[in-house]
C-alpha cells in the first residue's frame, strides 16, 4: 500500500573509483572492473608506509569543477558537490520545483577535511600565520560537504551532517527518511562524501592493522568474503540521492527509481573498532529496517553487504544477516571493486542496491575466488546474477559500533 | 611602479582568488558590491597583494579599501 509519506528516490549521483558518475560506476561494477591501483603519492615512499594501494577517483574533481570553486573546497566537499549536482539534475529538479523551506540536505562524512587540515598545518609550520587560508575551517569541518550542498540548492528545511565513521553515508539516508516521514521536509538531498587518501589516515589505519597490504596485486587486494582477504582498501568518492515524499514526487511527474521503504539504526555497545562477533547490534538494525518498512524477512531477496574485506568484520555481518533475515538472501559486497569509501560507502552502495532492484541484477563480488566457509550464505561471485527483487537491504557499519540498515523496494 | 601596473597586478590576484575576469577589475568597482568578493576572499587577496607589492595591509586599513581604486591608491602610497 502506498501512503503519502512513503519515501521515493528520484535522483542519483556519484563519483567513485569506478567512474565519474552513476552510470559509469554501475557499468564498471557489472563488467567486473576494479577501482584499486597503486598509490603513487610521494608520502607513501617518504614514510615507507606498508600500504601502497588505494581506490582513487576515476575522474579527478578538479577536472570537473570550475577552478575557483575547486580551490575553495576540500576534496571531500568537491566530490559531494559533483555527486549532488548529478542527483539534482537526474531528479529533474530546478530552482522552482520545491519550496526551499521544504528542502533539506543531509551529507555525512567519516573523516571530513583531513587533507585541508594537513595542508594548512604544513603552511603554518613553513610560512607562518599569513599563509593559512581563511577558508581553512569551512574546508576542514565535517559538516562542510553538507553545508556546501545545502547552499548550492538553497535548502532551508535543515542541513545536517551525520558523522558515524563508515556508516555516515547510510545514516544520512536514514535521517532523510525520518525527515520525510515526520513531515519536516518534502525533498531531501542526502548521502555521503569522503576523500582522505592522505598520509595520516593511511598511517593510522595501517597501525590498526585494518588495511590490505597486497601491494603487488592492487586489483585483487579488496576481496570480501574470500579466504585470502587481509583488510580493506581505502577509497574516496561520494554518493548522493534525492529522496521525496511519494505524493510530492508523483505530483510533479518525477521518475522513481524505487523506495527507501524502511531504516534501522543501532549501536553495538561493544568495542570502539571491533564488531560484535555475535552480530546482535547489526541484526537489530536490520530487523528495525524491515519493521519500519513493513517487510517480512522472507520478502528480502538480497543484502548488499558492508563487508569491507577484513577477516573479522565480514563474518560478523553474515551472522547478523542470518539472525535478522535468514539463510535465503543472496549477498554481494561492492567493496571488492570500489574499495572502502568510508563515509561515502553506505550511500554509494545504497545506490548500487537500488539499481540492483531496478535492473534485476546483482553485481558480482570482485575477487571472491574461495568463499570463507564460515560465511555459509549465497554470495554472488564471478559474474552478475539476474534476480527479480521485491526487497533488498543495504548494510553499513562504522568504527564506534554504529549500525545502519536500509530497506529498499521497487518503484 | 605606476598605478596602472598596480591595478594590473591586483587584477591578476583577484582573478586567481575569486575567478573574476581581470578585465573586469577596474578602479571604480567595489570588491563586495560589484565583484561579489566575500570577506574570506578579501583576506586572501590582501595577503597576496602584500607579497606581490611588498606592502603591509593591516586589517583596519583593509576594511577601508572598498573599491579597486582605493586599493590601488593605498598600495601606491605605501610601496
């Protein structure tokens, strides 16, 4: 049954290691291409970092944005703007299609403007105060991507920036759902943005032993659910959706990709970085997403997994899926191809989930050669699988024990 | 350095920082009202002008430089 407060998705935008837009990224996923390559930045050599690979953007933002706009934005803000403009245009919105008092923007990030912080600190150390940019704070603040996108579309119903590490992008979509369901906004531009492939995050993640060091085979390094996985590959990018109240979208004749039918958020209360091996927190998020969507576990044909290619995390997630949904859903893990986009991951993978429903095809999990026997679930590998889906769930989890699950259904 | 040279140098800075075409940076233009330059960009422009022309532009002086002409006159008087 459709109600007026159902939440539909009318526009998609992304810039990822696989492509500068949604269509290119989706085609590359289905074609089994990898976005991971050798990281040739000078600091890798200088600090002799153990990780020499990364999932860098396929299209550099400075090739897309006007020069002056690019220099005023941190890279995380640049990717947010690019993806947001694509989504806005894709949704068929213009300056007068929605009352700005009814338009909100929610863009999350995990790290925010780390590159700006490091660059400006270098300038301060080398040249003193005069050379520090007056734009430093608006460039490094984690609400920067949201704030700039909000200004772009003159949103006045609220601009928010959830920060929940690698769940941030999915949490933004969850907040968007809530704002529409509670009547706070008619249209919400929401998603995640991340661009922090720089020395400190790589050094820090390396010291935490969370990243793959398969440096000699970059395109094979990210391998969720595979027995040979040894950590995630750091990526960068952004994913943005335009979400609308169903009757609002219908009234303006918008095309609809599908519905964000329900959302679930929870926290583990377990450990700052390790997932609860019993998957109870994650399972509660998934169950809440199904409950708010009015779905039965048997309706869910597919889970787009968070699985980052770490030894512990991937298996914990499958425990949660079995608990909350059962053994029947078909899984995949886009990070095999995309790498881990941290705060953008949930939003980009939400887009992938929605396109899987629309096109009836689940992209393969890249590099899944030998399924970890502990997984005990059906994971798409080798080639895309054609499946008609009535409902699919997208998981996103973050350091801190943040869990988000999104339930999508067809248009 | 002639006023014309200062204006030309200033116009290059304004173009670099704010994306305003150098040809539009003429003496009668107001930085804020005509060239749409915000207070953050004005700080960047002032720092670059200090380096380029070897002058000091203290904050209380910067606040008085409303037009391109004001800035040219100030820099010429200090250079």
